[in-house]
C-alpha cells in the first residue's frame, strides 16, 4: 500500500508490521467486518418479518395456514443450524437454476441430474460464469441472508407467538367491548402490547445471531473467520510477509470484537426494554414505577 513497502525483505520492526497490516489481504480482512455488520443489519429485520408472518400463520383460525406456521417453526427449530445451512443453500441455489433452466433452455434433452452432478445449460447458471466476481459475491451473500433469515425467523416466530398469547385477554375483550373490530384490536392493542413480552426472547435471538455469523464461512462467504485463519496461519517463503503461526492472536482479536459488540448490544437492548416497559402492567414496568416513586 505504501511505497516503502515495495520490498518486504528490506524492512524490519514496526515498519514491517505496518506494511504487513496494510496489505491487500488485510484490507479484505478489515472489509469482512463490514460484511458481518451488513449481514446483521439486513438479516435482523428480514428474520423479524419472517417471524411475524410465522406467528400470524400459527395463530390463524384457518387450519391449513395454522399448520404451515406451526410446521415452519417446528421444522427449522428441530434441525441443527449447521445442517440446515448446508442443505438449504444448496437446495435454494439448485432450485433457482432449475427454474431458470426451464425458461432459458426448454429444448434441453440431457438429464439435469446425472449421478452426483447437477448440470443445467450455461445460460441458466445463476449467476452466469461470465459475470464479474462482485456479482458472484453478491449472490452468495444474498443466499446467506435468506438462509439466516429463515432460520432465525422460525425462532422469532415462536417468540412472537408466545408474546401474543401473553397479552392479557381482558385488554382485548375490553377493546372489543368498545366497538373495535378484530383488525383494530390486533393493530392497536395486541401488537403494541406484545413487544414488551417478546423483547427478552428477541434480545437473546439477536445475541445468538451475532454469534452465528462465523457460519458465513460455511456458506462460501469470506468472513472474519476465513481471513483470520488465512492470515494467521504460517506462510511459506513464497508469501511476501512470512511469519509464524499467529492464528491465536487473530482469533483473540475476534474474541474481543464479538465481546465488545455483544456488550454494546446488551446496553442498547436494555434501554429499549426499559422504554417499552414504562407504564406497562408487567414486572419490569412495576420496577420502573417504584424506582421513580
């Protein structure tokens, strides 16, 4: 990156370390933290939307819709995350290519599945082999977002479903007695009230989601764990900056990063919880009332 770093063999000490930490690969390592934060920023609201839809379906009086909602939460929660990630990404990727194959190559006569191989026509590949590397990375990241959202959406659905049931029935009946329709009761009474009961469970899910981001490595995304392993491992003499095995220090840095991020998240969630609980007839709301008295 710097002109003085052109010849790594001629520099020593702190200058060597500065040059080492500013190589292109290290810039990719630093950028991978942005990738993780972007994943969290996108996945959290998408997973919450999946969870809300799942909870709504589970509490529906229409039996087929209720079975779909309850089946979604039961199936995803009952399968280990790592198994679901590995299976779903492959299934989703092949499903997209199969549908595209039916549109792009209707005259294709060769079997799509031949032994263990899955082959579609070149025009049906998603993305195309000729596409820039950035498109391939964006596609892999999008698959990761959908997978994370589906998995954590199932857990969020279970939390929201329980929170809806926790809202006192008397409040809903009182609103109906005042002439509110079922939709008005749901929108004005049930949904605002349920967040107080759902937030503790959703807070735990957020912490678990943060800790699950290293699974990006399994989905083919070059995340912080991938680069920590690559950069920390001992390099051969062909590498410009050979060094001993430094993986311990790289993973220690990741440990500090995740601990700091979860601590910050905990403080923010505690403030949100206190704000939602204020004035509510819950244990947290009563504690706030007594503290202010």
